[in-house]
C-alpha cells in the first residue's frame, strides 16, 4: 500500500483562530472552506484540524461533550461534510483531532457515570474511594493540583489528568473501547484522511500504581484500535506522545506492529526547560543539545520500520521565531532558517497556521489579557505561593499557549482580516507588517521559503528516502547534515545563532537548492555564514 503520508506536508488549523465567516469573532468551518485555495496554493497535502466537536470549551475543545456533533460556534455537520468534500477536490485530506484519553464532564457517558455506583456507565470512567478523607493517591493534574476530584453524589473520586471538567475514560473497560471504535469509524466513513491522537500515550495508564504514560496495555489497545478502525485503509495516524524515546516511537510506528503511522515526540521542545522543573521555568537554549536531539531522532529511529514527525510549532507551543530565533530585525531570516533546517530532514513535516508567514509571540501586560486555562492556573497558583506578578507574566509571554492562538493574520485590514467582528482573542498588533497578503507578494518572504520547501519534498525522493548523516566538524552554533540517495548527495547547513560563524567543509557545490540569503558562499572552505543563514546545496 502506498503510504502517502511519508512525503506529505501537514498544515495544522486551530479553528477558533483561523478564519471567521459570520462576524461573531470566532473562527469556523465555513471560514476554513473559504481559505482552502490559499492552502492548495501553498502546496500542503493534509489539514490537521484541532477539535470542532461539541464542547463546553473549558480547554478550547479538548473537552468533548459529543464526538459525533459539531460545536455550533464552528458550524454544522453539513459544513463539516462540505469541508471534507471541498478539501478533497484540492487533494487535501482532513485529519481529525481525536481526544479519547478523556471526555468533557458534560458528555452523556459521564453524566450517567456520576449518577450512582451501579449505573451501567459507571465503569466508563475511573472511580476510586478516598483514603482517610483525602484523594486515593498523589497523582497530579497537568493543569495543576490533584488529578482526583471528589464527587459528592456518590462519595468517590474520579480521575482527571487534565482539568476537573475532563474526566479520564477507563480504557480497561472493553465497552469503552468498542464505543470509541464505532465513533472513529463514523468519521472514517465520512471520508476523512485519519486522526491526530491527543495524549494517546496516556490511555494505557494504571492509576493504582500511579503510571501515566506508556502503561502496560497501551500497545495492546492501539493494535486493537488499528484492527477495528483505520487499519482497513490508507489512513494517516499520528500520536501525541510526550514521553517517547526513539525505541518507543519505533514501537508505535513500525508497520509490522499495526499501530500508528507516526508520533509527535517533544524531546527537542523541552530543551529550554530547567531540568526537573515545569515548562514555565526556562533557560537559554544550548545549541549542542538541540543538534544532538535532532540528530538522534534522525539516526536512531529506523525509517524502514518506523516514522517520525517534524515540527517546531503547534497550538500548545510558543512561536519558534520568538522562542529560539529573533522576532525583531532578523525575523524573516531566522524563520526561514528553522524551516530549511527541519523540512529537509526525514519525517512528515507539520506547519502550524501562521508559521509559514513568520507569525510571532504576542506579549500581554496583565493576567486579564490571558485566555489559556493552563497559564491562568499557573499564575494563580504561583501568585498564592508568593511569586512576583511581573515574573509570572514574563513566563506566560515566553511559553504560554495563547502565543500560538492569536488570530491568523491575513491582511493589513482591521482585525487582520480574521473577522469583521470583535476577535475572541486579541490580534497581534504586528499584523500591519506580518500578514499573508504581504508575504505572498514578496519573493523572498517566509511564505516563499515554505512553498519552495514543500515543492522540494514532493519532487525529490531524497528527502523522504535518503540516508541522513550528521556533520560534527562545524561550530557549536551551526547544524549541518548530508542527505544521500542513490547517486545524489545534498548538504544542509544552518546557523542557529544571531552572529556570524565560520565553516570549513571540503564539499564542492554543484547546485543551490534553497537559501535564505541572496547568495551561498562560493566555496565552503573557511566560509563565513551570516546570522541565521541557512541553505541546501547539491554536492559532488
């Protein structure tokens, strides 16, 4: 079977923030349909659609109340059918976000489950007795505090690894699993291209032994799911697995194991976090560590029996150009450098909306401007512990999730062309300069680089199938690697720093494939790289 996703490029849409069609300030499905020609022009193969299911919106749709209904703020099921059909006409597949570790506490299953200890849906969730008037054990929620919530109606605690409004499903119950598979087949039968699976490494949890990720039955469940649902066709699946190593990722993605197509792993994205601390406690990025992690995943995950995903950004991460690049004077060059460095590696690249035009973080001055539940909870918890408000706002401005969720910047018009109304979240005020219209009009824009990289991936089998060889004989701030396939050899070089660097490589350049500066050094022997300079060349 042709695995189309191996040389595909996926574009993530966060629906609330992409395009509003009706002036209510919230992005919607008809808005996405209206922008499909833009995505087709960019060249993408699939859209990963963040949740549009019916939801109370405690965690922006990752708390699902009905898996087979569209939330009215986004439109109707007829709109969803139109999106699938219209995307299909442009050879773009829709990848649905699947959240099956937990539901909303407004889901009918949970409403039934909490009614009594003998309710038929009781075991759809994880209930335990407390111990001496406190929670069953010390498991913690990702969103701060205990992962156990006491429910006065039945006197037991239920498990929630995220907010109390997101109770965890009991995957040990075969009825739960079968109900989920029926729901997945409902969507596959509608013509979607597959699923992105939210925190899928948590479904095998063993709460009594306080095991969260990679529980004892995780891979059994995934193999059962594959056989019951997407294993019947040429579908793409990607699992969000925060704790994966290359060997664990191999298990998920080895075709002979019949689990997933690939995983998201976050090792590189945690390198600026203080060891043993939370994501809010950051330190400067060490270039040698970033190079080591990227090279490890390219060399230790066997692409013949496994597959990797490539990304810098998503709806949970700050904008890469602000995080590790320069979102000021060198914004364009540094955004292009990160694109070139990543997209010429082996794996399926993901572009997060706005990344392709170099959108930046959006700083706030006070907690009143913050929407994200994770940021608000952290602020309140640490404020109560005596930390200074200014330091907490600085942390949110650096790594808070709202940075990625500000509305898409389409044009230099009111609200950046996102809505004719009042946007649900503030628009970054740099939209006058940073917007799609300006980027598409400029031949040397970030957009032009992404479009060129997508075309290279589609045209050149070396990117998908070629061997990968890291180059160690470069300065610490420079990452370089070879890609080799049959008789073709490419050299990729990227200066990660906002300073010049000198490289000394013996290769003779045959052809320039892509560059973010007007010229590539004529010789690579004692060649000077400009700040954030990146290029790929064919070499002899």
